[in-house]
């Protein structure tokens, strides 16, 4: 299937590692022009180099330093991407997840940090991108949330609190922006084998007096497919959802979790 992504310009926030990088790789392989974003310049340059090798032309990839948890950087990154590529068709909001913790170990300052990172980064990026997306004939916004918005995950309090808020934003915008031809959807990843998840397994092992391997095994046993997902499996779904091939999908919350969420809705 041709996803129709050739020549489309996509900004993937926080895309130097993990799910963001996996998504950027799939997009560039499908012919999209991809703006890579991250806070660390060295990691950003490494990601651009990796993606350039996947692209038909290295000019299809460009890197933009910026911290999406800050309002100024959200605006600056979007504006620079639009100037560089002379357009913007796709925005994928993403940010490194807030740190793990329980209610009694999470202080009030961490709530503010978690909100800026998880919720307000999406709000600010979308606000900045809308004037550019309105010029596209196939505009698409994708928020990366978590299966935790359907079923809270133990030890990830801040994620459990703020991911559902991003889902509410996504659904609301799908209704508001749909008449303007801008689709807005969300992916709800479950446990995926990324560096962040490795860190969570280490934290759980220390907290529970076990090991990271034991914690990983416990999680795998609760997933019908018997394993965590791979980042590229997530990236393929993301690339499809933002593409013109998914032109009638709007306001959807798509779980990519190996069937671990057992609810009907």
C-alpha cells in the first residue's frame, strides 16, 4: 500500500530515541520529509545521521534543537521547521514520559513538571503548528499517549494523571478541527522495549526487591502476545495514522499494546 507520504513534511517531537525515533524512521522510509527534534544536540545529530541513511535523499531529514516542555521552544521549533521545509503537513506530539513514582513519593513540583512535559507540550506544539497545518491539503496531528489512560499502570502516577488529559485534548480537537480538514488521533502504546521502559524495569526491581528481568517477565506474562512490543511496530502504526491512507480516521484512540488492555471500550 502506498501511504501517500512522499513529499509530506512531518515534525516528530522528541524523536532522538524511543517511540519518536521509531516513528521518524518509518516516515522517512515512506518518503516523508522529517523534522527531528530533541533537547540534546549530540543525540539530535546522531538521530539525523541515522535517518539520513534511511532516506532516499539526506536533504529529506533535518534536526531542530528544542525542549518541548517549554513554551518558547515549542514555538521556535515549529517556526523553524516551517521555514526550513516551507510547509508543515504532519505534527506528532511526543515527550519523554514523566518519572515513575507513587502518590506519597511524588511532590507538588513534580506535578507541574509532569504537566508541562506531558500535557502542555502537546497544547503548545499544536497551537504553534495550526497556522501552518491549515495550508496543507492532508493535515494530520497525532498525539502519543499511553494505554494508562484506559487502565492506570502501577508506579507511573504522573503518566496516569496527565495522559488522559492529552486524550481529552485529542478528542476535542478532532471535533473542532475536523471541519477544517485537520485530522487528530492518538496512539496508546502499551509496554514497548525502549530505553525508558528499561529504566522503569530497573526502578521497579529496586522498589520491589526483585530484578529488572523479573519485572519484565511479570509484565510479559500479562500480555496476550507474551512479549513487549518493538519500537518499529509502534512506528508503523503511527506512520499509517498520519498518512493520507488513513484519511477517514479522526478522533481515534488506537491501542498498540499486544492486547494487554482487556476492556471493551
